[in-house]
């Protein structure tokens, strides 16, 4: 899989629980965009050129939006991109996004894929050959469905009918650094995770129950 143009991804780990905020750079134009506001701006600032165009929120859980006000106060023109029904759409600079919409960043095109399940407003952002998955998929497993607005059947549909139907050489960039490494090729992730090997919804529910019964930590 070839990227549409040159870009780089820088990962910043911190925040509440090994969260990851990403800075994507369009190398041809210098345009930049952030994914999630989960680590302090001081970690990212040395790598910001001028002012990032936008921040794309993967879902409304507080650890992913924790530093949003800090980012805005330092970068007043920052546009917030997120799910149309998210709890953070009260910002006047909020750009509501729907499934299948694209965001232009310099010469880059990012595709929003709505992936409800872990949380109702979850969105993955795709810029070939990368997929920013938030808490929908981590290295080694899917996200969990323990929030008030989680839904295991929606998560199954999002993971199996949206993410796993993408080319398997796409690289997953999750919202937390929970795995043995911070990013992984989708095909490697499928190999190492039973939660990505379910035969059907019933099998997925059993595998998720088994995971929950044996888990130690992580969101
Ligand atoms: Fe979450």
C-alpha cells in the first residue's frame, strides 16, 4: 500500500494511562494535524511548526480530551474535529464529522470511519497506510465495552465489518500504548489477538468475556 503523499507521524505517550497523542505532518506543505488531546502540550510543542490546523478526536472519553482547552489556548485557530453527537461538540470551533467524510491537511486526505462500540462516538481516522484507532483497537486486542454508552454488538460490527475489511498491511496507531509495541500492522495484530479471530458475534462475545474474566489492567 502506497501513501497518497509524503507524511510523518510522531507519537507522544503520557496523559492518564499511557495515552498517545499523534502529530501528523504533511511533509510537502508543512501542514500539521493532531489526533487526540491526551498528553500535555509541552511534550508536543517542540515539534509544532506554526499552528496545527486541527485536532481530530477519536472519542469523547475524558482521557482523550483532557488537554483540549490547553491546546486551544495556545493555538486559537485550532479546529476540533469529532463525531457529530459527541459531548464535546459545544465548542464554537467544533467541526462535526460523519462516517465517510474526509479532512484535508495540506496535500493529505484523512478519512473518518465511525466505529461505535467502545463508545458511541468513536471514530477511526485513515490516512493510508495508517489507521488511528483510538480505543476501538489496541495492539493485541480490541477496546472494551464497559462505558455507559458502550455496545458490544456495535464494537463487533465496527471491528469486523469496518476495520478488518481494510487491507491488512495498514498500520494501527491506537489511543493507548497497551501492547508490546506502540503500533502494529493489522495483519500482525490479527495473528496475535484472539479477539480479532472470532468466527461470529457469539464467538466474539465469548472471547470478550474470557478476556474480561482474565484481564489485569487497561481500558
Ligand atoms: Fe475510551
